[in-house]
């Protein structure tokens, strides 16, 4: 009997697909990485009995990055990143050990069925999975086929079973187009970002952005926003005049007429027209025309239109809307949400999808009427050859989905019902009048058949004042004629919906990446989202775009990226060579980069006008170890210390508060220490600004504080304050926070584990002695007599926080409340403190697993 491995893109998808294919008769277990489950059942595969194992990945298995030294901003010239710097595929999330997990599950399997999302990114993940599992699978006999690809657009019984019965092959060309895009974005983005970040952050203190990033798609996206800002700033209002007339068809009613000339910009000419028309006492009907008109139902829904509506009508940002849509898809409520297609294939079961909605109280009547009277075939839209339009696949209630999930689902459902509804029909009446020599008119609309506007009432024909019944030649008394003075107004800032339209029009990004690019320019502090989800560029965003225009307009114009996107699409279609496209594009941007570097003074002139130099920014905080003058603390992102006398800048940990640490100095370089804290419920540790940027020991890396310093005698170092191995992560050491009293705690110097202990103790010190059971350092605790929780009214005790029964009820494990999920306490494997027996050659104790309460707490949190 053959064993078939099946891999989906997300754990929830794997469970849903396995449930459908096994008809619920399956067993499930957790995978070794803890994040992915494995669902097993027996069945038939290509006419033979087989054991099936369905599991998943969690998005991309691998990510592209530079190797070794090329990840260092300080050691490598950014120009080298275009060609000299070698790249490698690394695990996207090393903690998930996804490659090992796939190999464990794939070992001994005969075939693999790939159930990854059916888009280019999904095809790319297919080959990442294959690279991991093929080496451990059973070798096929001669030409026996072992790799299969399932193509599906929704998580329904019909679609999944149909995909299983019509298995294809993964598309290598589409995967290569994603590889090309990844490499281009990595090399181009990193080169420009590293250069301009180091150049400008080294000169200006109030940029308020931790990264001055450049992206081949991100920068043109910002360019659209700044272009609109420039139009607003350069706009000069003009005064114009409008002639407004009112006639009285009946005694107590009036009808406002529109001037056929619309407006004039000369006051004297406008006054002349007013004088001419004022002499007329009656308005004569020159013509009456009636015509039936049609307002067409919408095209089927694709990703870009969904994102536009989500932003403009539902107030959801594009990235948030996309996340909700993906959740609705994985739960089986809607079809695949990433599609450029607005045309349903002929064999699409429209009635079946419509029947699912027949019992929803919001639209049941409309749906039942359509099913009984017959549906209308949706309008013929664009067929991009990817997925069907976004469609509701099963019924849902507001209670099930809640909040934004329901609001987006409701819109998708209403849009779908509208596509199979009738067009809206209305009768439009146009009446033309003459008052003296001038012509005026009015328009009225009366709905004859509401059609799709019943389900999408926001598209309904607005109610207007009713027009009088009249014929050519009828006369109506003129009630009033006056001249209105008005001014032209500037355009408003771009909405997200308008920006999405521009990006789609100019080929910037894909339906999947558009939300990411918009989110990036917000995260980088290049634009802010104002009311009505309008995007207003910041000073930094404006100066950057103006600088690009000044040096090389093609860096910010959409033309060059649009051309690259077309080349990437040709790779996906097998019509362009992957290596040639990559080499040609990188060569173009390499030349542009060298010119940009040579011409950076042009952008710098603009920066000087808008931002303050480092020396004029920040407040004095701590003393420099070189000149012993005060360095200034610059709080704006990225927070750092700057010594104007030495002209040196020192990076600091981000997303926390920095203050002087008791005016104590580092024994190595005489710099005053500072204390970083993420808040009262979080971690805190001292650090030397110089050591943090220039690691003093070989086993230290840049960005390490005193809680990771291996200095053998410094009272603030890991060697003196480290207690034992972290109860959760492999490489971390729990370090006493000597500033935390009377609410004492120790915190892991790698992860966000915090252990609170010995509340109200007078003193807590780390002893040079170690525990006989686990080799952790012992702790000396001194309580005030009135508050001592120790037995027998004792005030002092020395013991192990992990093993000592006296301490057992005085220890509580928690997770730090971090201000930002990206905070890290340090990188890579480190050696910890260590004294006495059990000490390793590098100095770290070799603690056994803590027992009792700490072990139980660790197990619970893991």
C-alpha cells in the first residue's frame, strides 16, 4: 500500500481539506514543531489503496537573504549587493523547524500532493516543500510519477473532490517569477535602503523613522501620494460666476435650473448675462425629452475592487481587509480572495452559491425571487486565467463571523447577488428652457425597475425633485435669477481606494502585494492615514520623493517598475529567461544606484531645509567615555545617543524608555551606563552605549546589553547576575534585574520570559554558590522582619529559585509585556554565567531541567 503525503499552506486548510477527503474518518496528531498537525486516513489514490498523511506549512518555508558578512551594514559597501553578494535560502521561521518537520513526515512516502494556494506564491512554496521532502521520499520506479498539484479555488466538498480527481503538476515558471521578484526586491531595496539610511541618520536627528527605506514598488506608491500633495500645494483658487434661475411651475413650488454655460471666469461678462436674463419675466420650454436608461449591475468581484470598497466604504485598511478575507477563505466562507478575474467561467455553479444564501434574513427575499424567476448571467468581465471572482461559498451569520469579518462577508455576498440580478432601469427626463437669449435645463430621474440596487442600496438612483408635466412652448413665470460667486477648490489627498486604483492602472505590485506596499509607507512614517482613510505625506516622505525626482525621476515614477512587472509575468508564462531578466534589471538599477550615490548632495539640500542636524537635536543624558562631555539622547526614531564633540552616534535598543543608570560607568570604556525598560510589566536592563555598538568580547554581538555581557567581574554583567538557564528558550539565561526591587524579578536575556519573586524583599543577591541539583546559581534573599514570608520568622535565606522548597511559593513565571513584538534582547547563541561545579568550558552553568513549580509553569506556557 502506498503512502501519500499531502501538504497545504496553512494548518486550518489542511484540517478542512482532510476532513472533506476522508469524510470525517481521520485521526489527527500534533507535528514535532507544535504548529502543524498531521491528519491521517486510508483511501484510494489513482486507483490504488493508499495511506494519506495531510499536513501543512505556515506560508513560505524559505526566505532569501544574503550570506554571512553581507548582512552587516558596516562591513559591506551597498553597491556590492547588486552582483557580488551571494544569496542563500534560509528557513523563513527557524523556530518552526519546518524543513525538519516536513522531512520527518515525508520520510518513506511514495507520492506527494501539493495543496498550496493556487497563485504564483503558492507555486513557489510548492518547490520549497519539494526541496525539503524529495530527498527523503522513496525513490520512484523508472518513470513513475510521484509529484502532483491540486488546483482549487474554494474549500467546498465539490471543489476539493474535483481537485483531487484532476491533479496536475506544479508550475516551475511561476515559481521562478517569484524567485526573481524576491531577489530583485532584496538586492535593490537593501542597497538603496542601507545607503540612504546611514547617510541621513548620520546627519539628522529628527527624521522620526528607524529606516529610510527604498523599494521598487514602495517608492512609486509613495510617489503617487506626494504627487497629489504637490498638486494641492501648488493649487491657486480661481473665482468664477454661475447664473442660477428658479421658475415657478405652480404657485407654491419652484424648480432650480442649471445654466447651460455652466460658469464664466469674468465678472463683467457674468453681470452682462444676468442683466440680459433679468429682463425676461417668463421661461419658455424649448424641448422635453424622455429616455429609458440603464445602470449596469457590477462586474464580478476581484481582489483590487474588494480592497477599494473595504477602504472607502467599510473603513478597513487594505492589509487588514486582506487578512480578514484570507481568514474567511480558510474557514470556507468565501472563495480564494486573491484573483484578478472579473468573469465567471461557463461551468461555474452560480445557482448553487445563490441557494446557500436563501435563508439569510438580510437578503432571503431577494435570493428566493431570483431563484424562482431565473438569474441573470453575470456581465462578461476580464478573465486573467487565475481564479474565479471572489464568491460567498456558504451561509454565515453575524454571530459566527462578528465585527469586521461579517462586514466584509456581507459586502462580498451582496456584490455576488448583485452580479446575477437585473440591471437598474430608470426613466430620465430632460427639459430645456430659454430665459431671454440664455438656455437653462433640468434633469429628473424616475426608477422603473430597481434591479440590483435592491441588494446594493448605496448604488440606487438618488431621489430628485419631481419635474412638472409640460410640453414644448409652455411658459413658466421666472421666480428668481441671481449670480453666484464661487471658487475652484483643490483636490483632496488620495484615499487608499484611489491609490489602489492608480497602482493597478500603472502595474505597481500585484493583487496580493498592493496592501503590503501601502502598509509599508505608513509604517515607515512616509504617510499618515487621515480621516476618510486619506493618505497625507509626512515631511520625510515629501523630501524623499522630491529628492528622487531631483536626482533620477525613474526611481519614483511607475514606468520602470511596471516594465519589470511585465518581464516577471513573461517569466511566469515561460516567455522570458529567468537569469536574463534578473541580470538585465539589476544592471539597470546598479547604474542608477551609482548615479544616486554620486548625486546625493541634491537630496541632502532638501533634507537640510526640513530637518535638524544631530548636534542640534535631543537632550543631554549621559557622559561620553572618550571626551567625558554629555551626549544627547535623541528620542525620535531610531532613538540613539550622539556626542557632538566626538561626532559619534551610538544606537540604542528601540521601543522602550532610556534613562541614566545611577551615573555608573562601564569598567571597560568609562561610558556612563543607561537603563532600557519596556515598562513596569516588562523587562529592563542596563547597557553601555559603546559596548552595545562595539562588542568588547568575541562571544558578544552588536546589540547586547549588560545582561548578555561576559565581563568576569563587572557587577552588572551576565557573569555576576545570571542565575540559570531559561525555562522556555534554549539559549537564554535568566538574569537578576537588580533595579526591580521591591518587586524583584529575573528576566531571560533572549526571550520575553519574566520570573517575579521575593516581593517586598529588602535585598536580593546572586550567590557565587550553585545548586547541587540543577547547577543554577543560588540566591541570597534578605527580608524585613515585618514582611518576611519565610518560616519561623526568619529574615534571610539562601537557596535555588528552582529547587528550594522554601522559595517554591514565592516564584511566579510570566511573559513580558513588550511594547513592540520585534524587540529582541540579543542574537545568536550565547554563553551565560557560571561558577562552581557544572561549569562548561565557556563559563555557562550546565543546569538540569528545573523541577516542580517552574517546570510546570514552563510546560503550561509552552
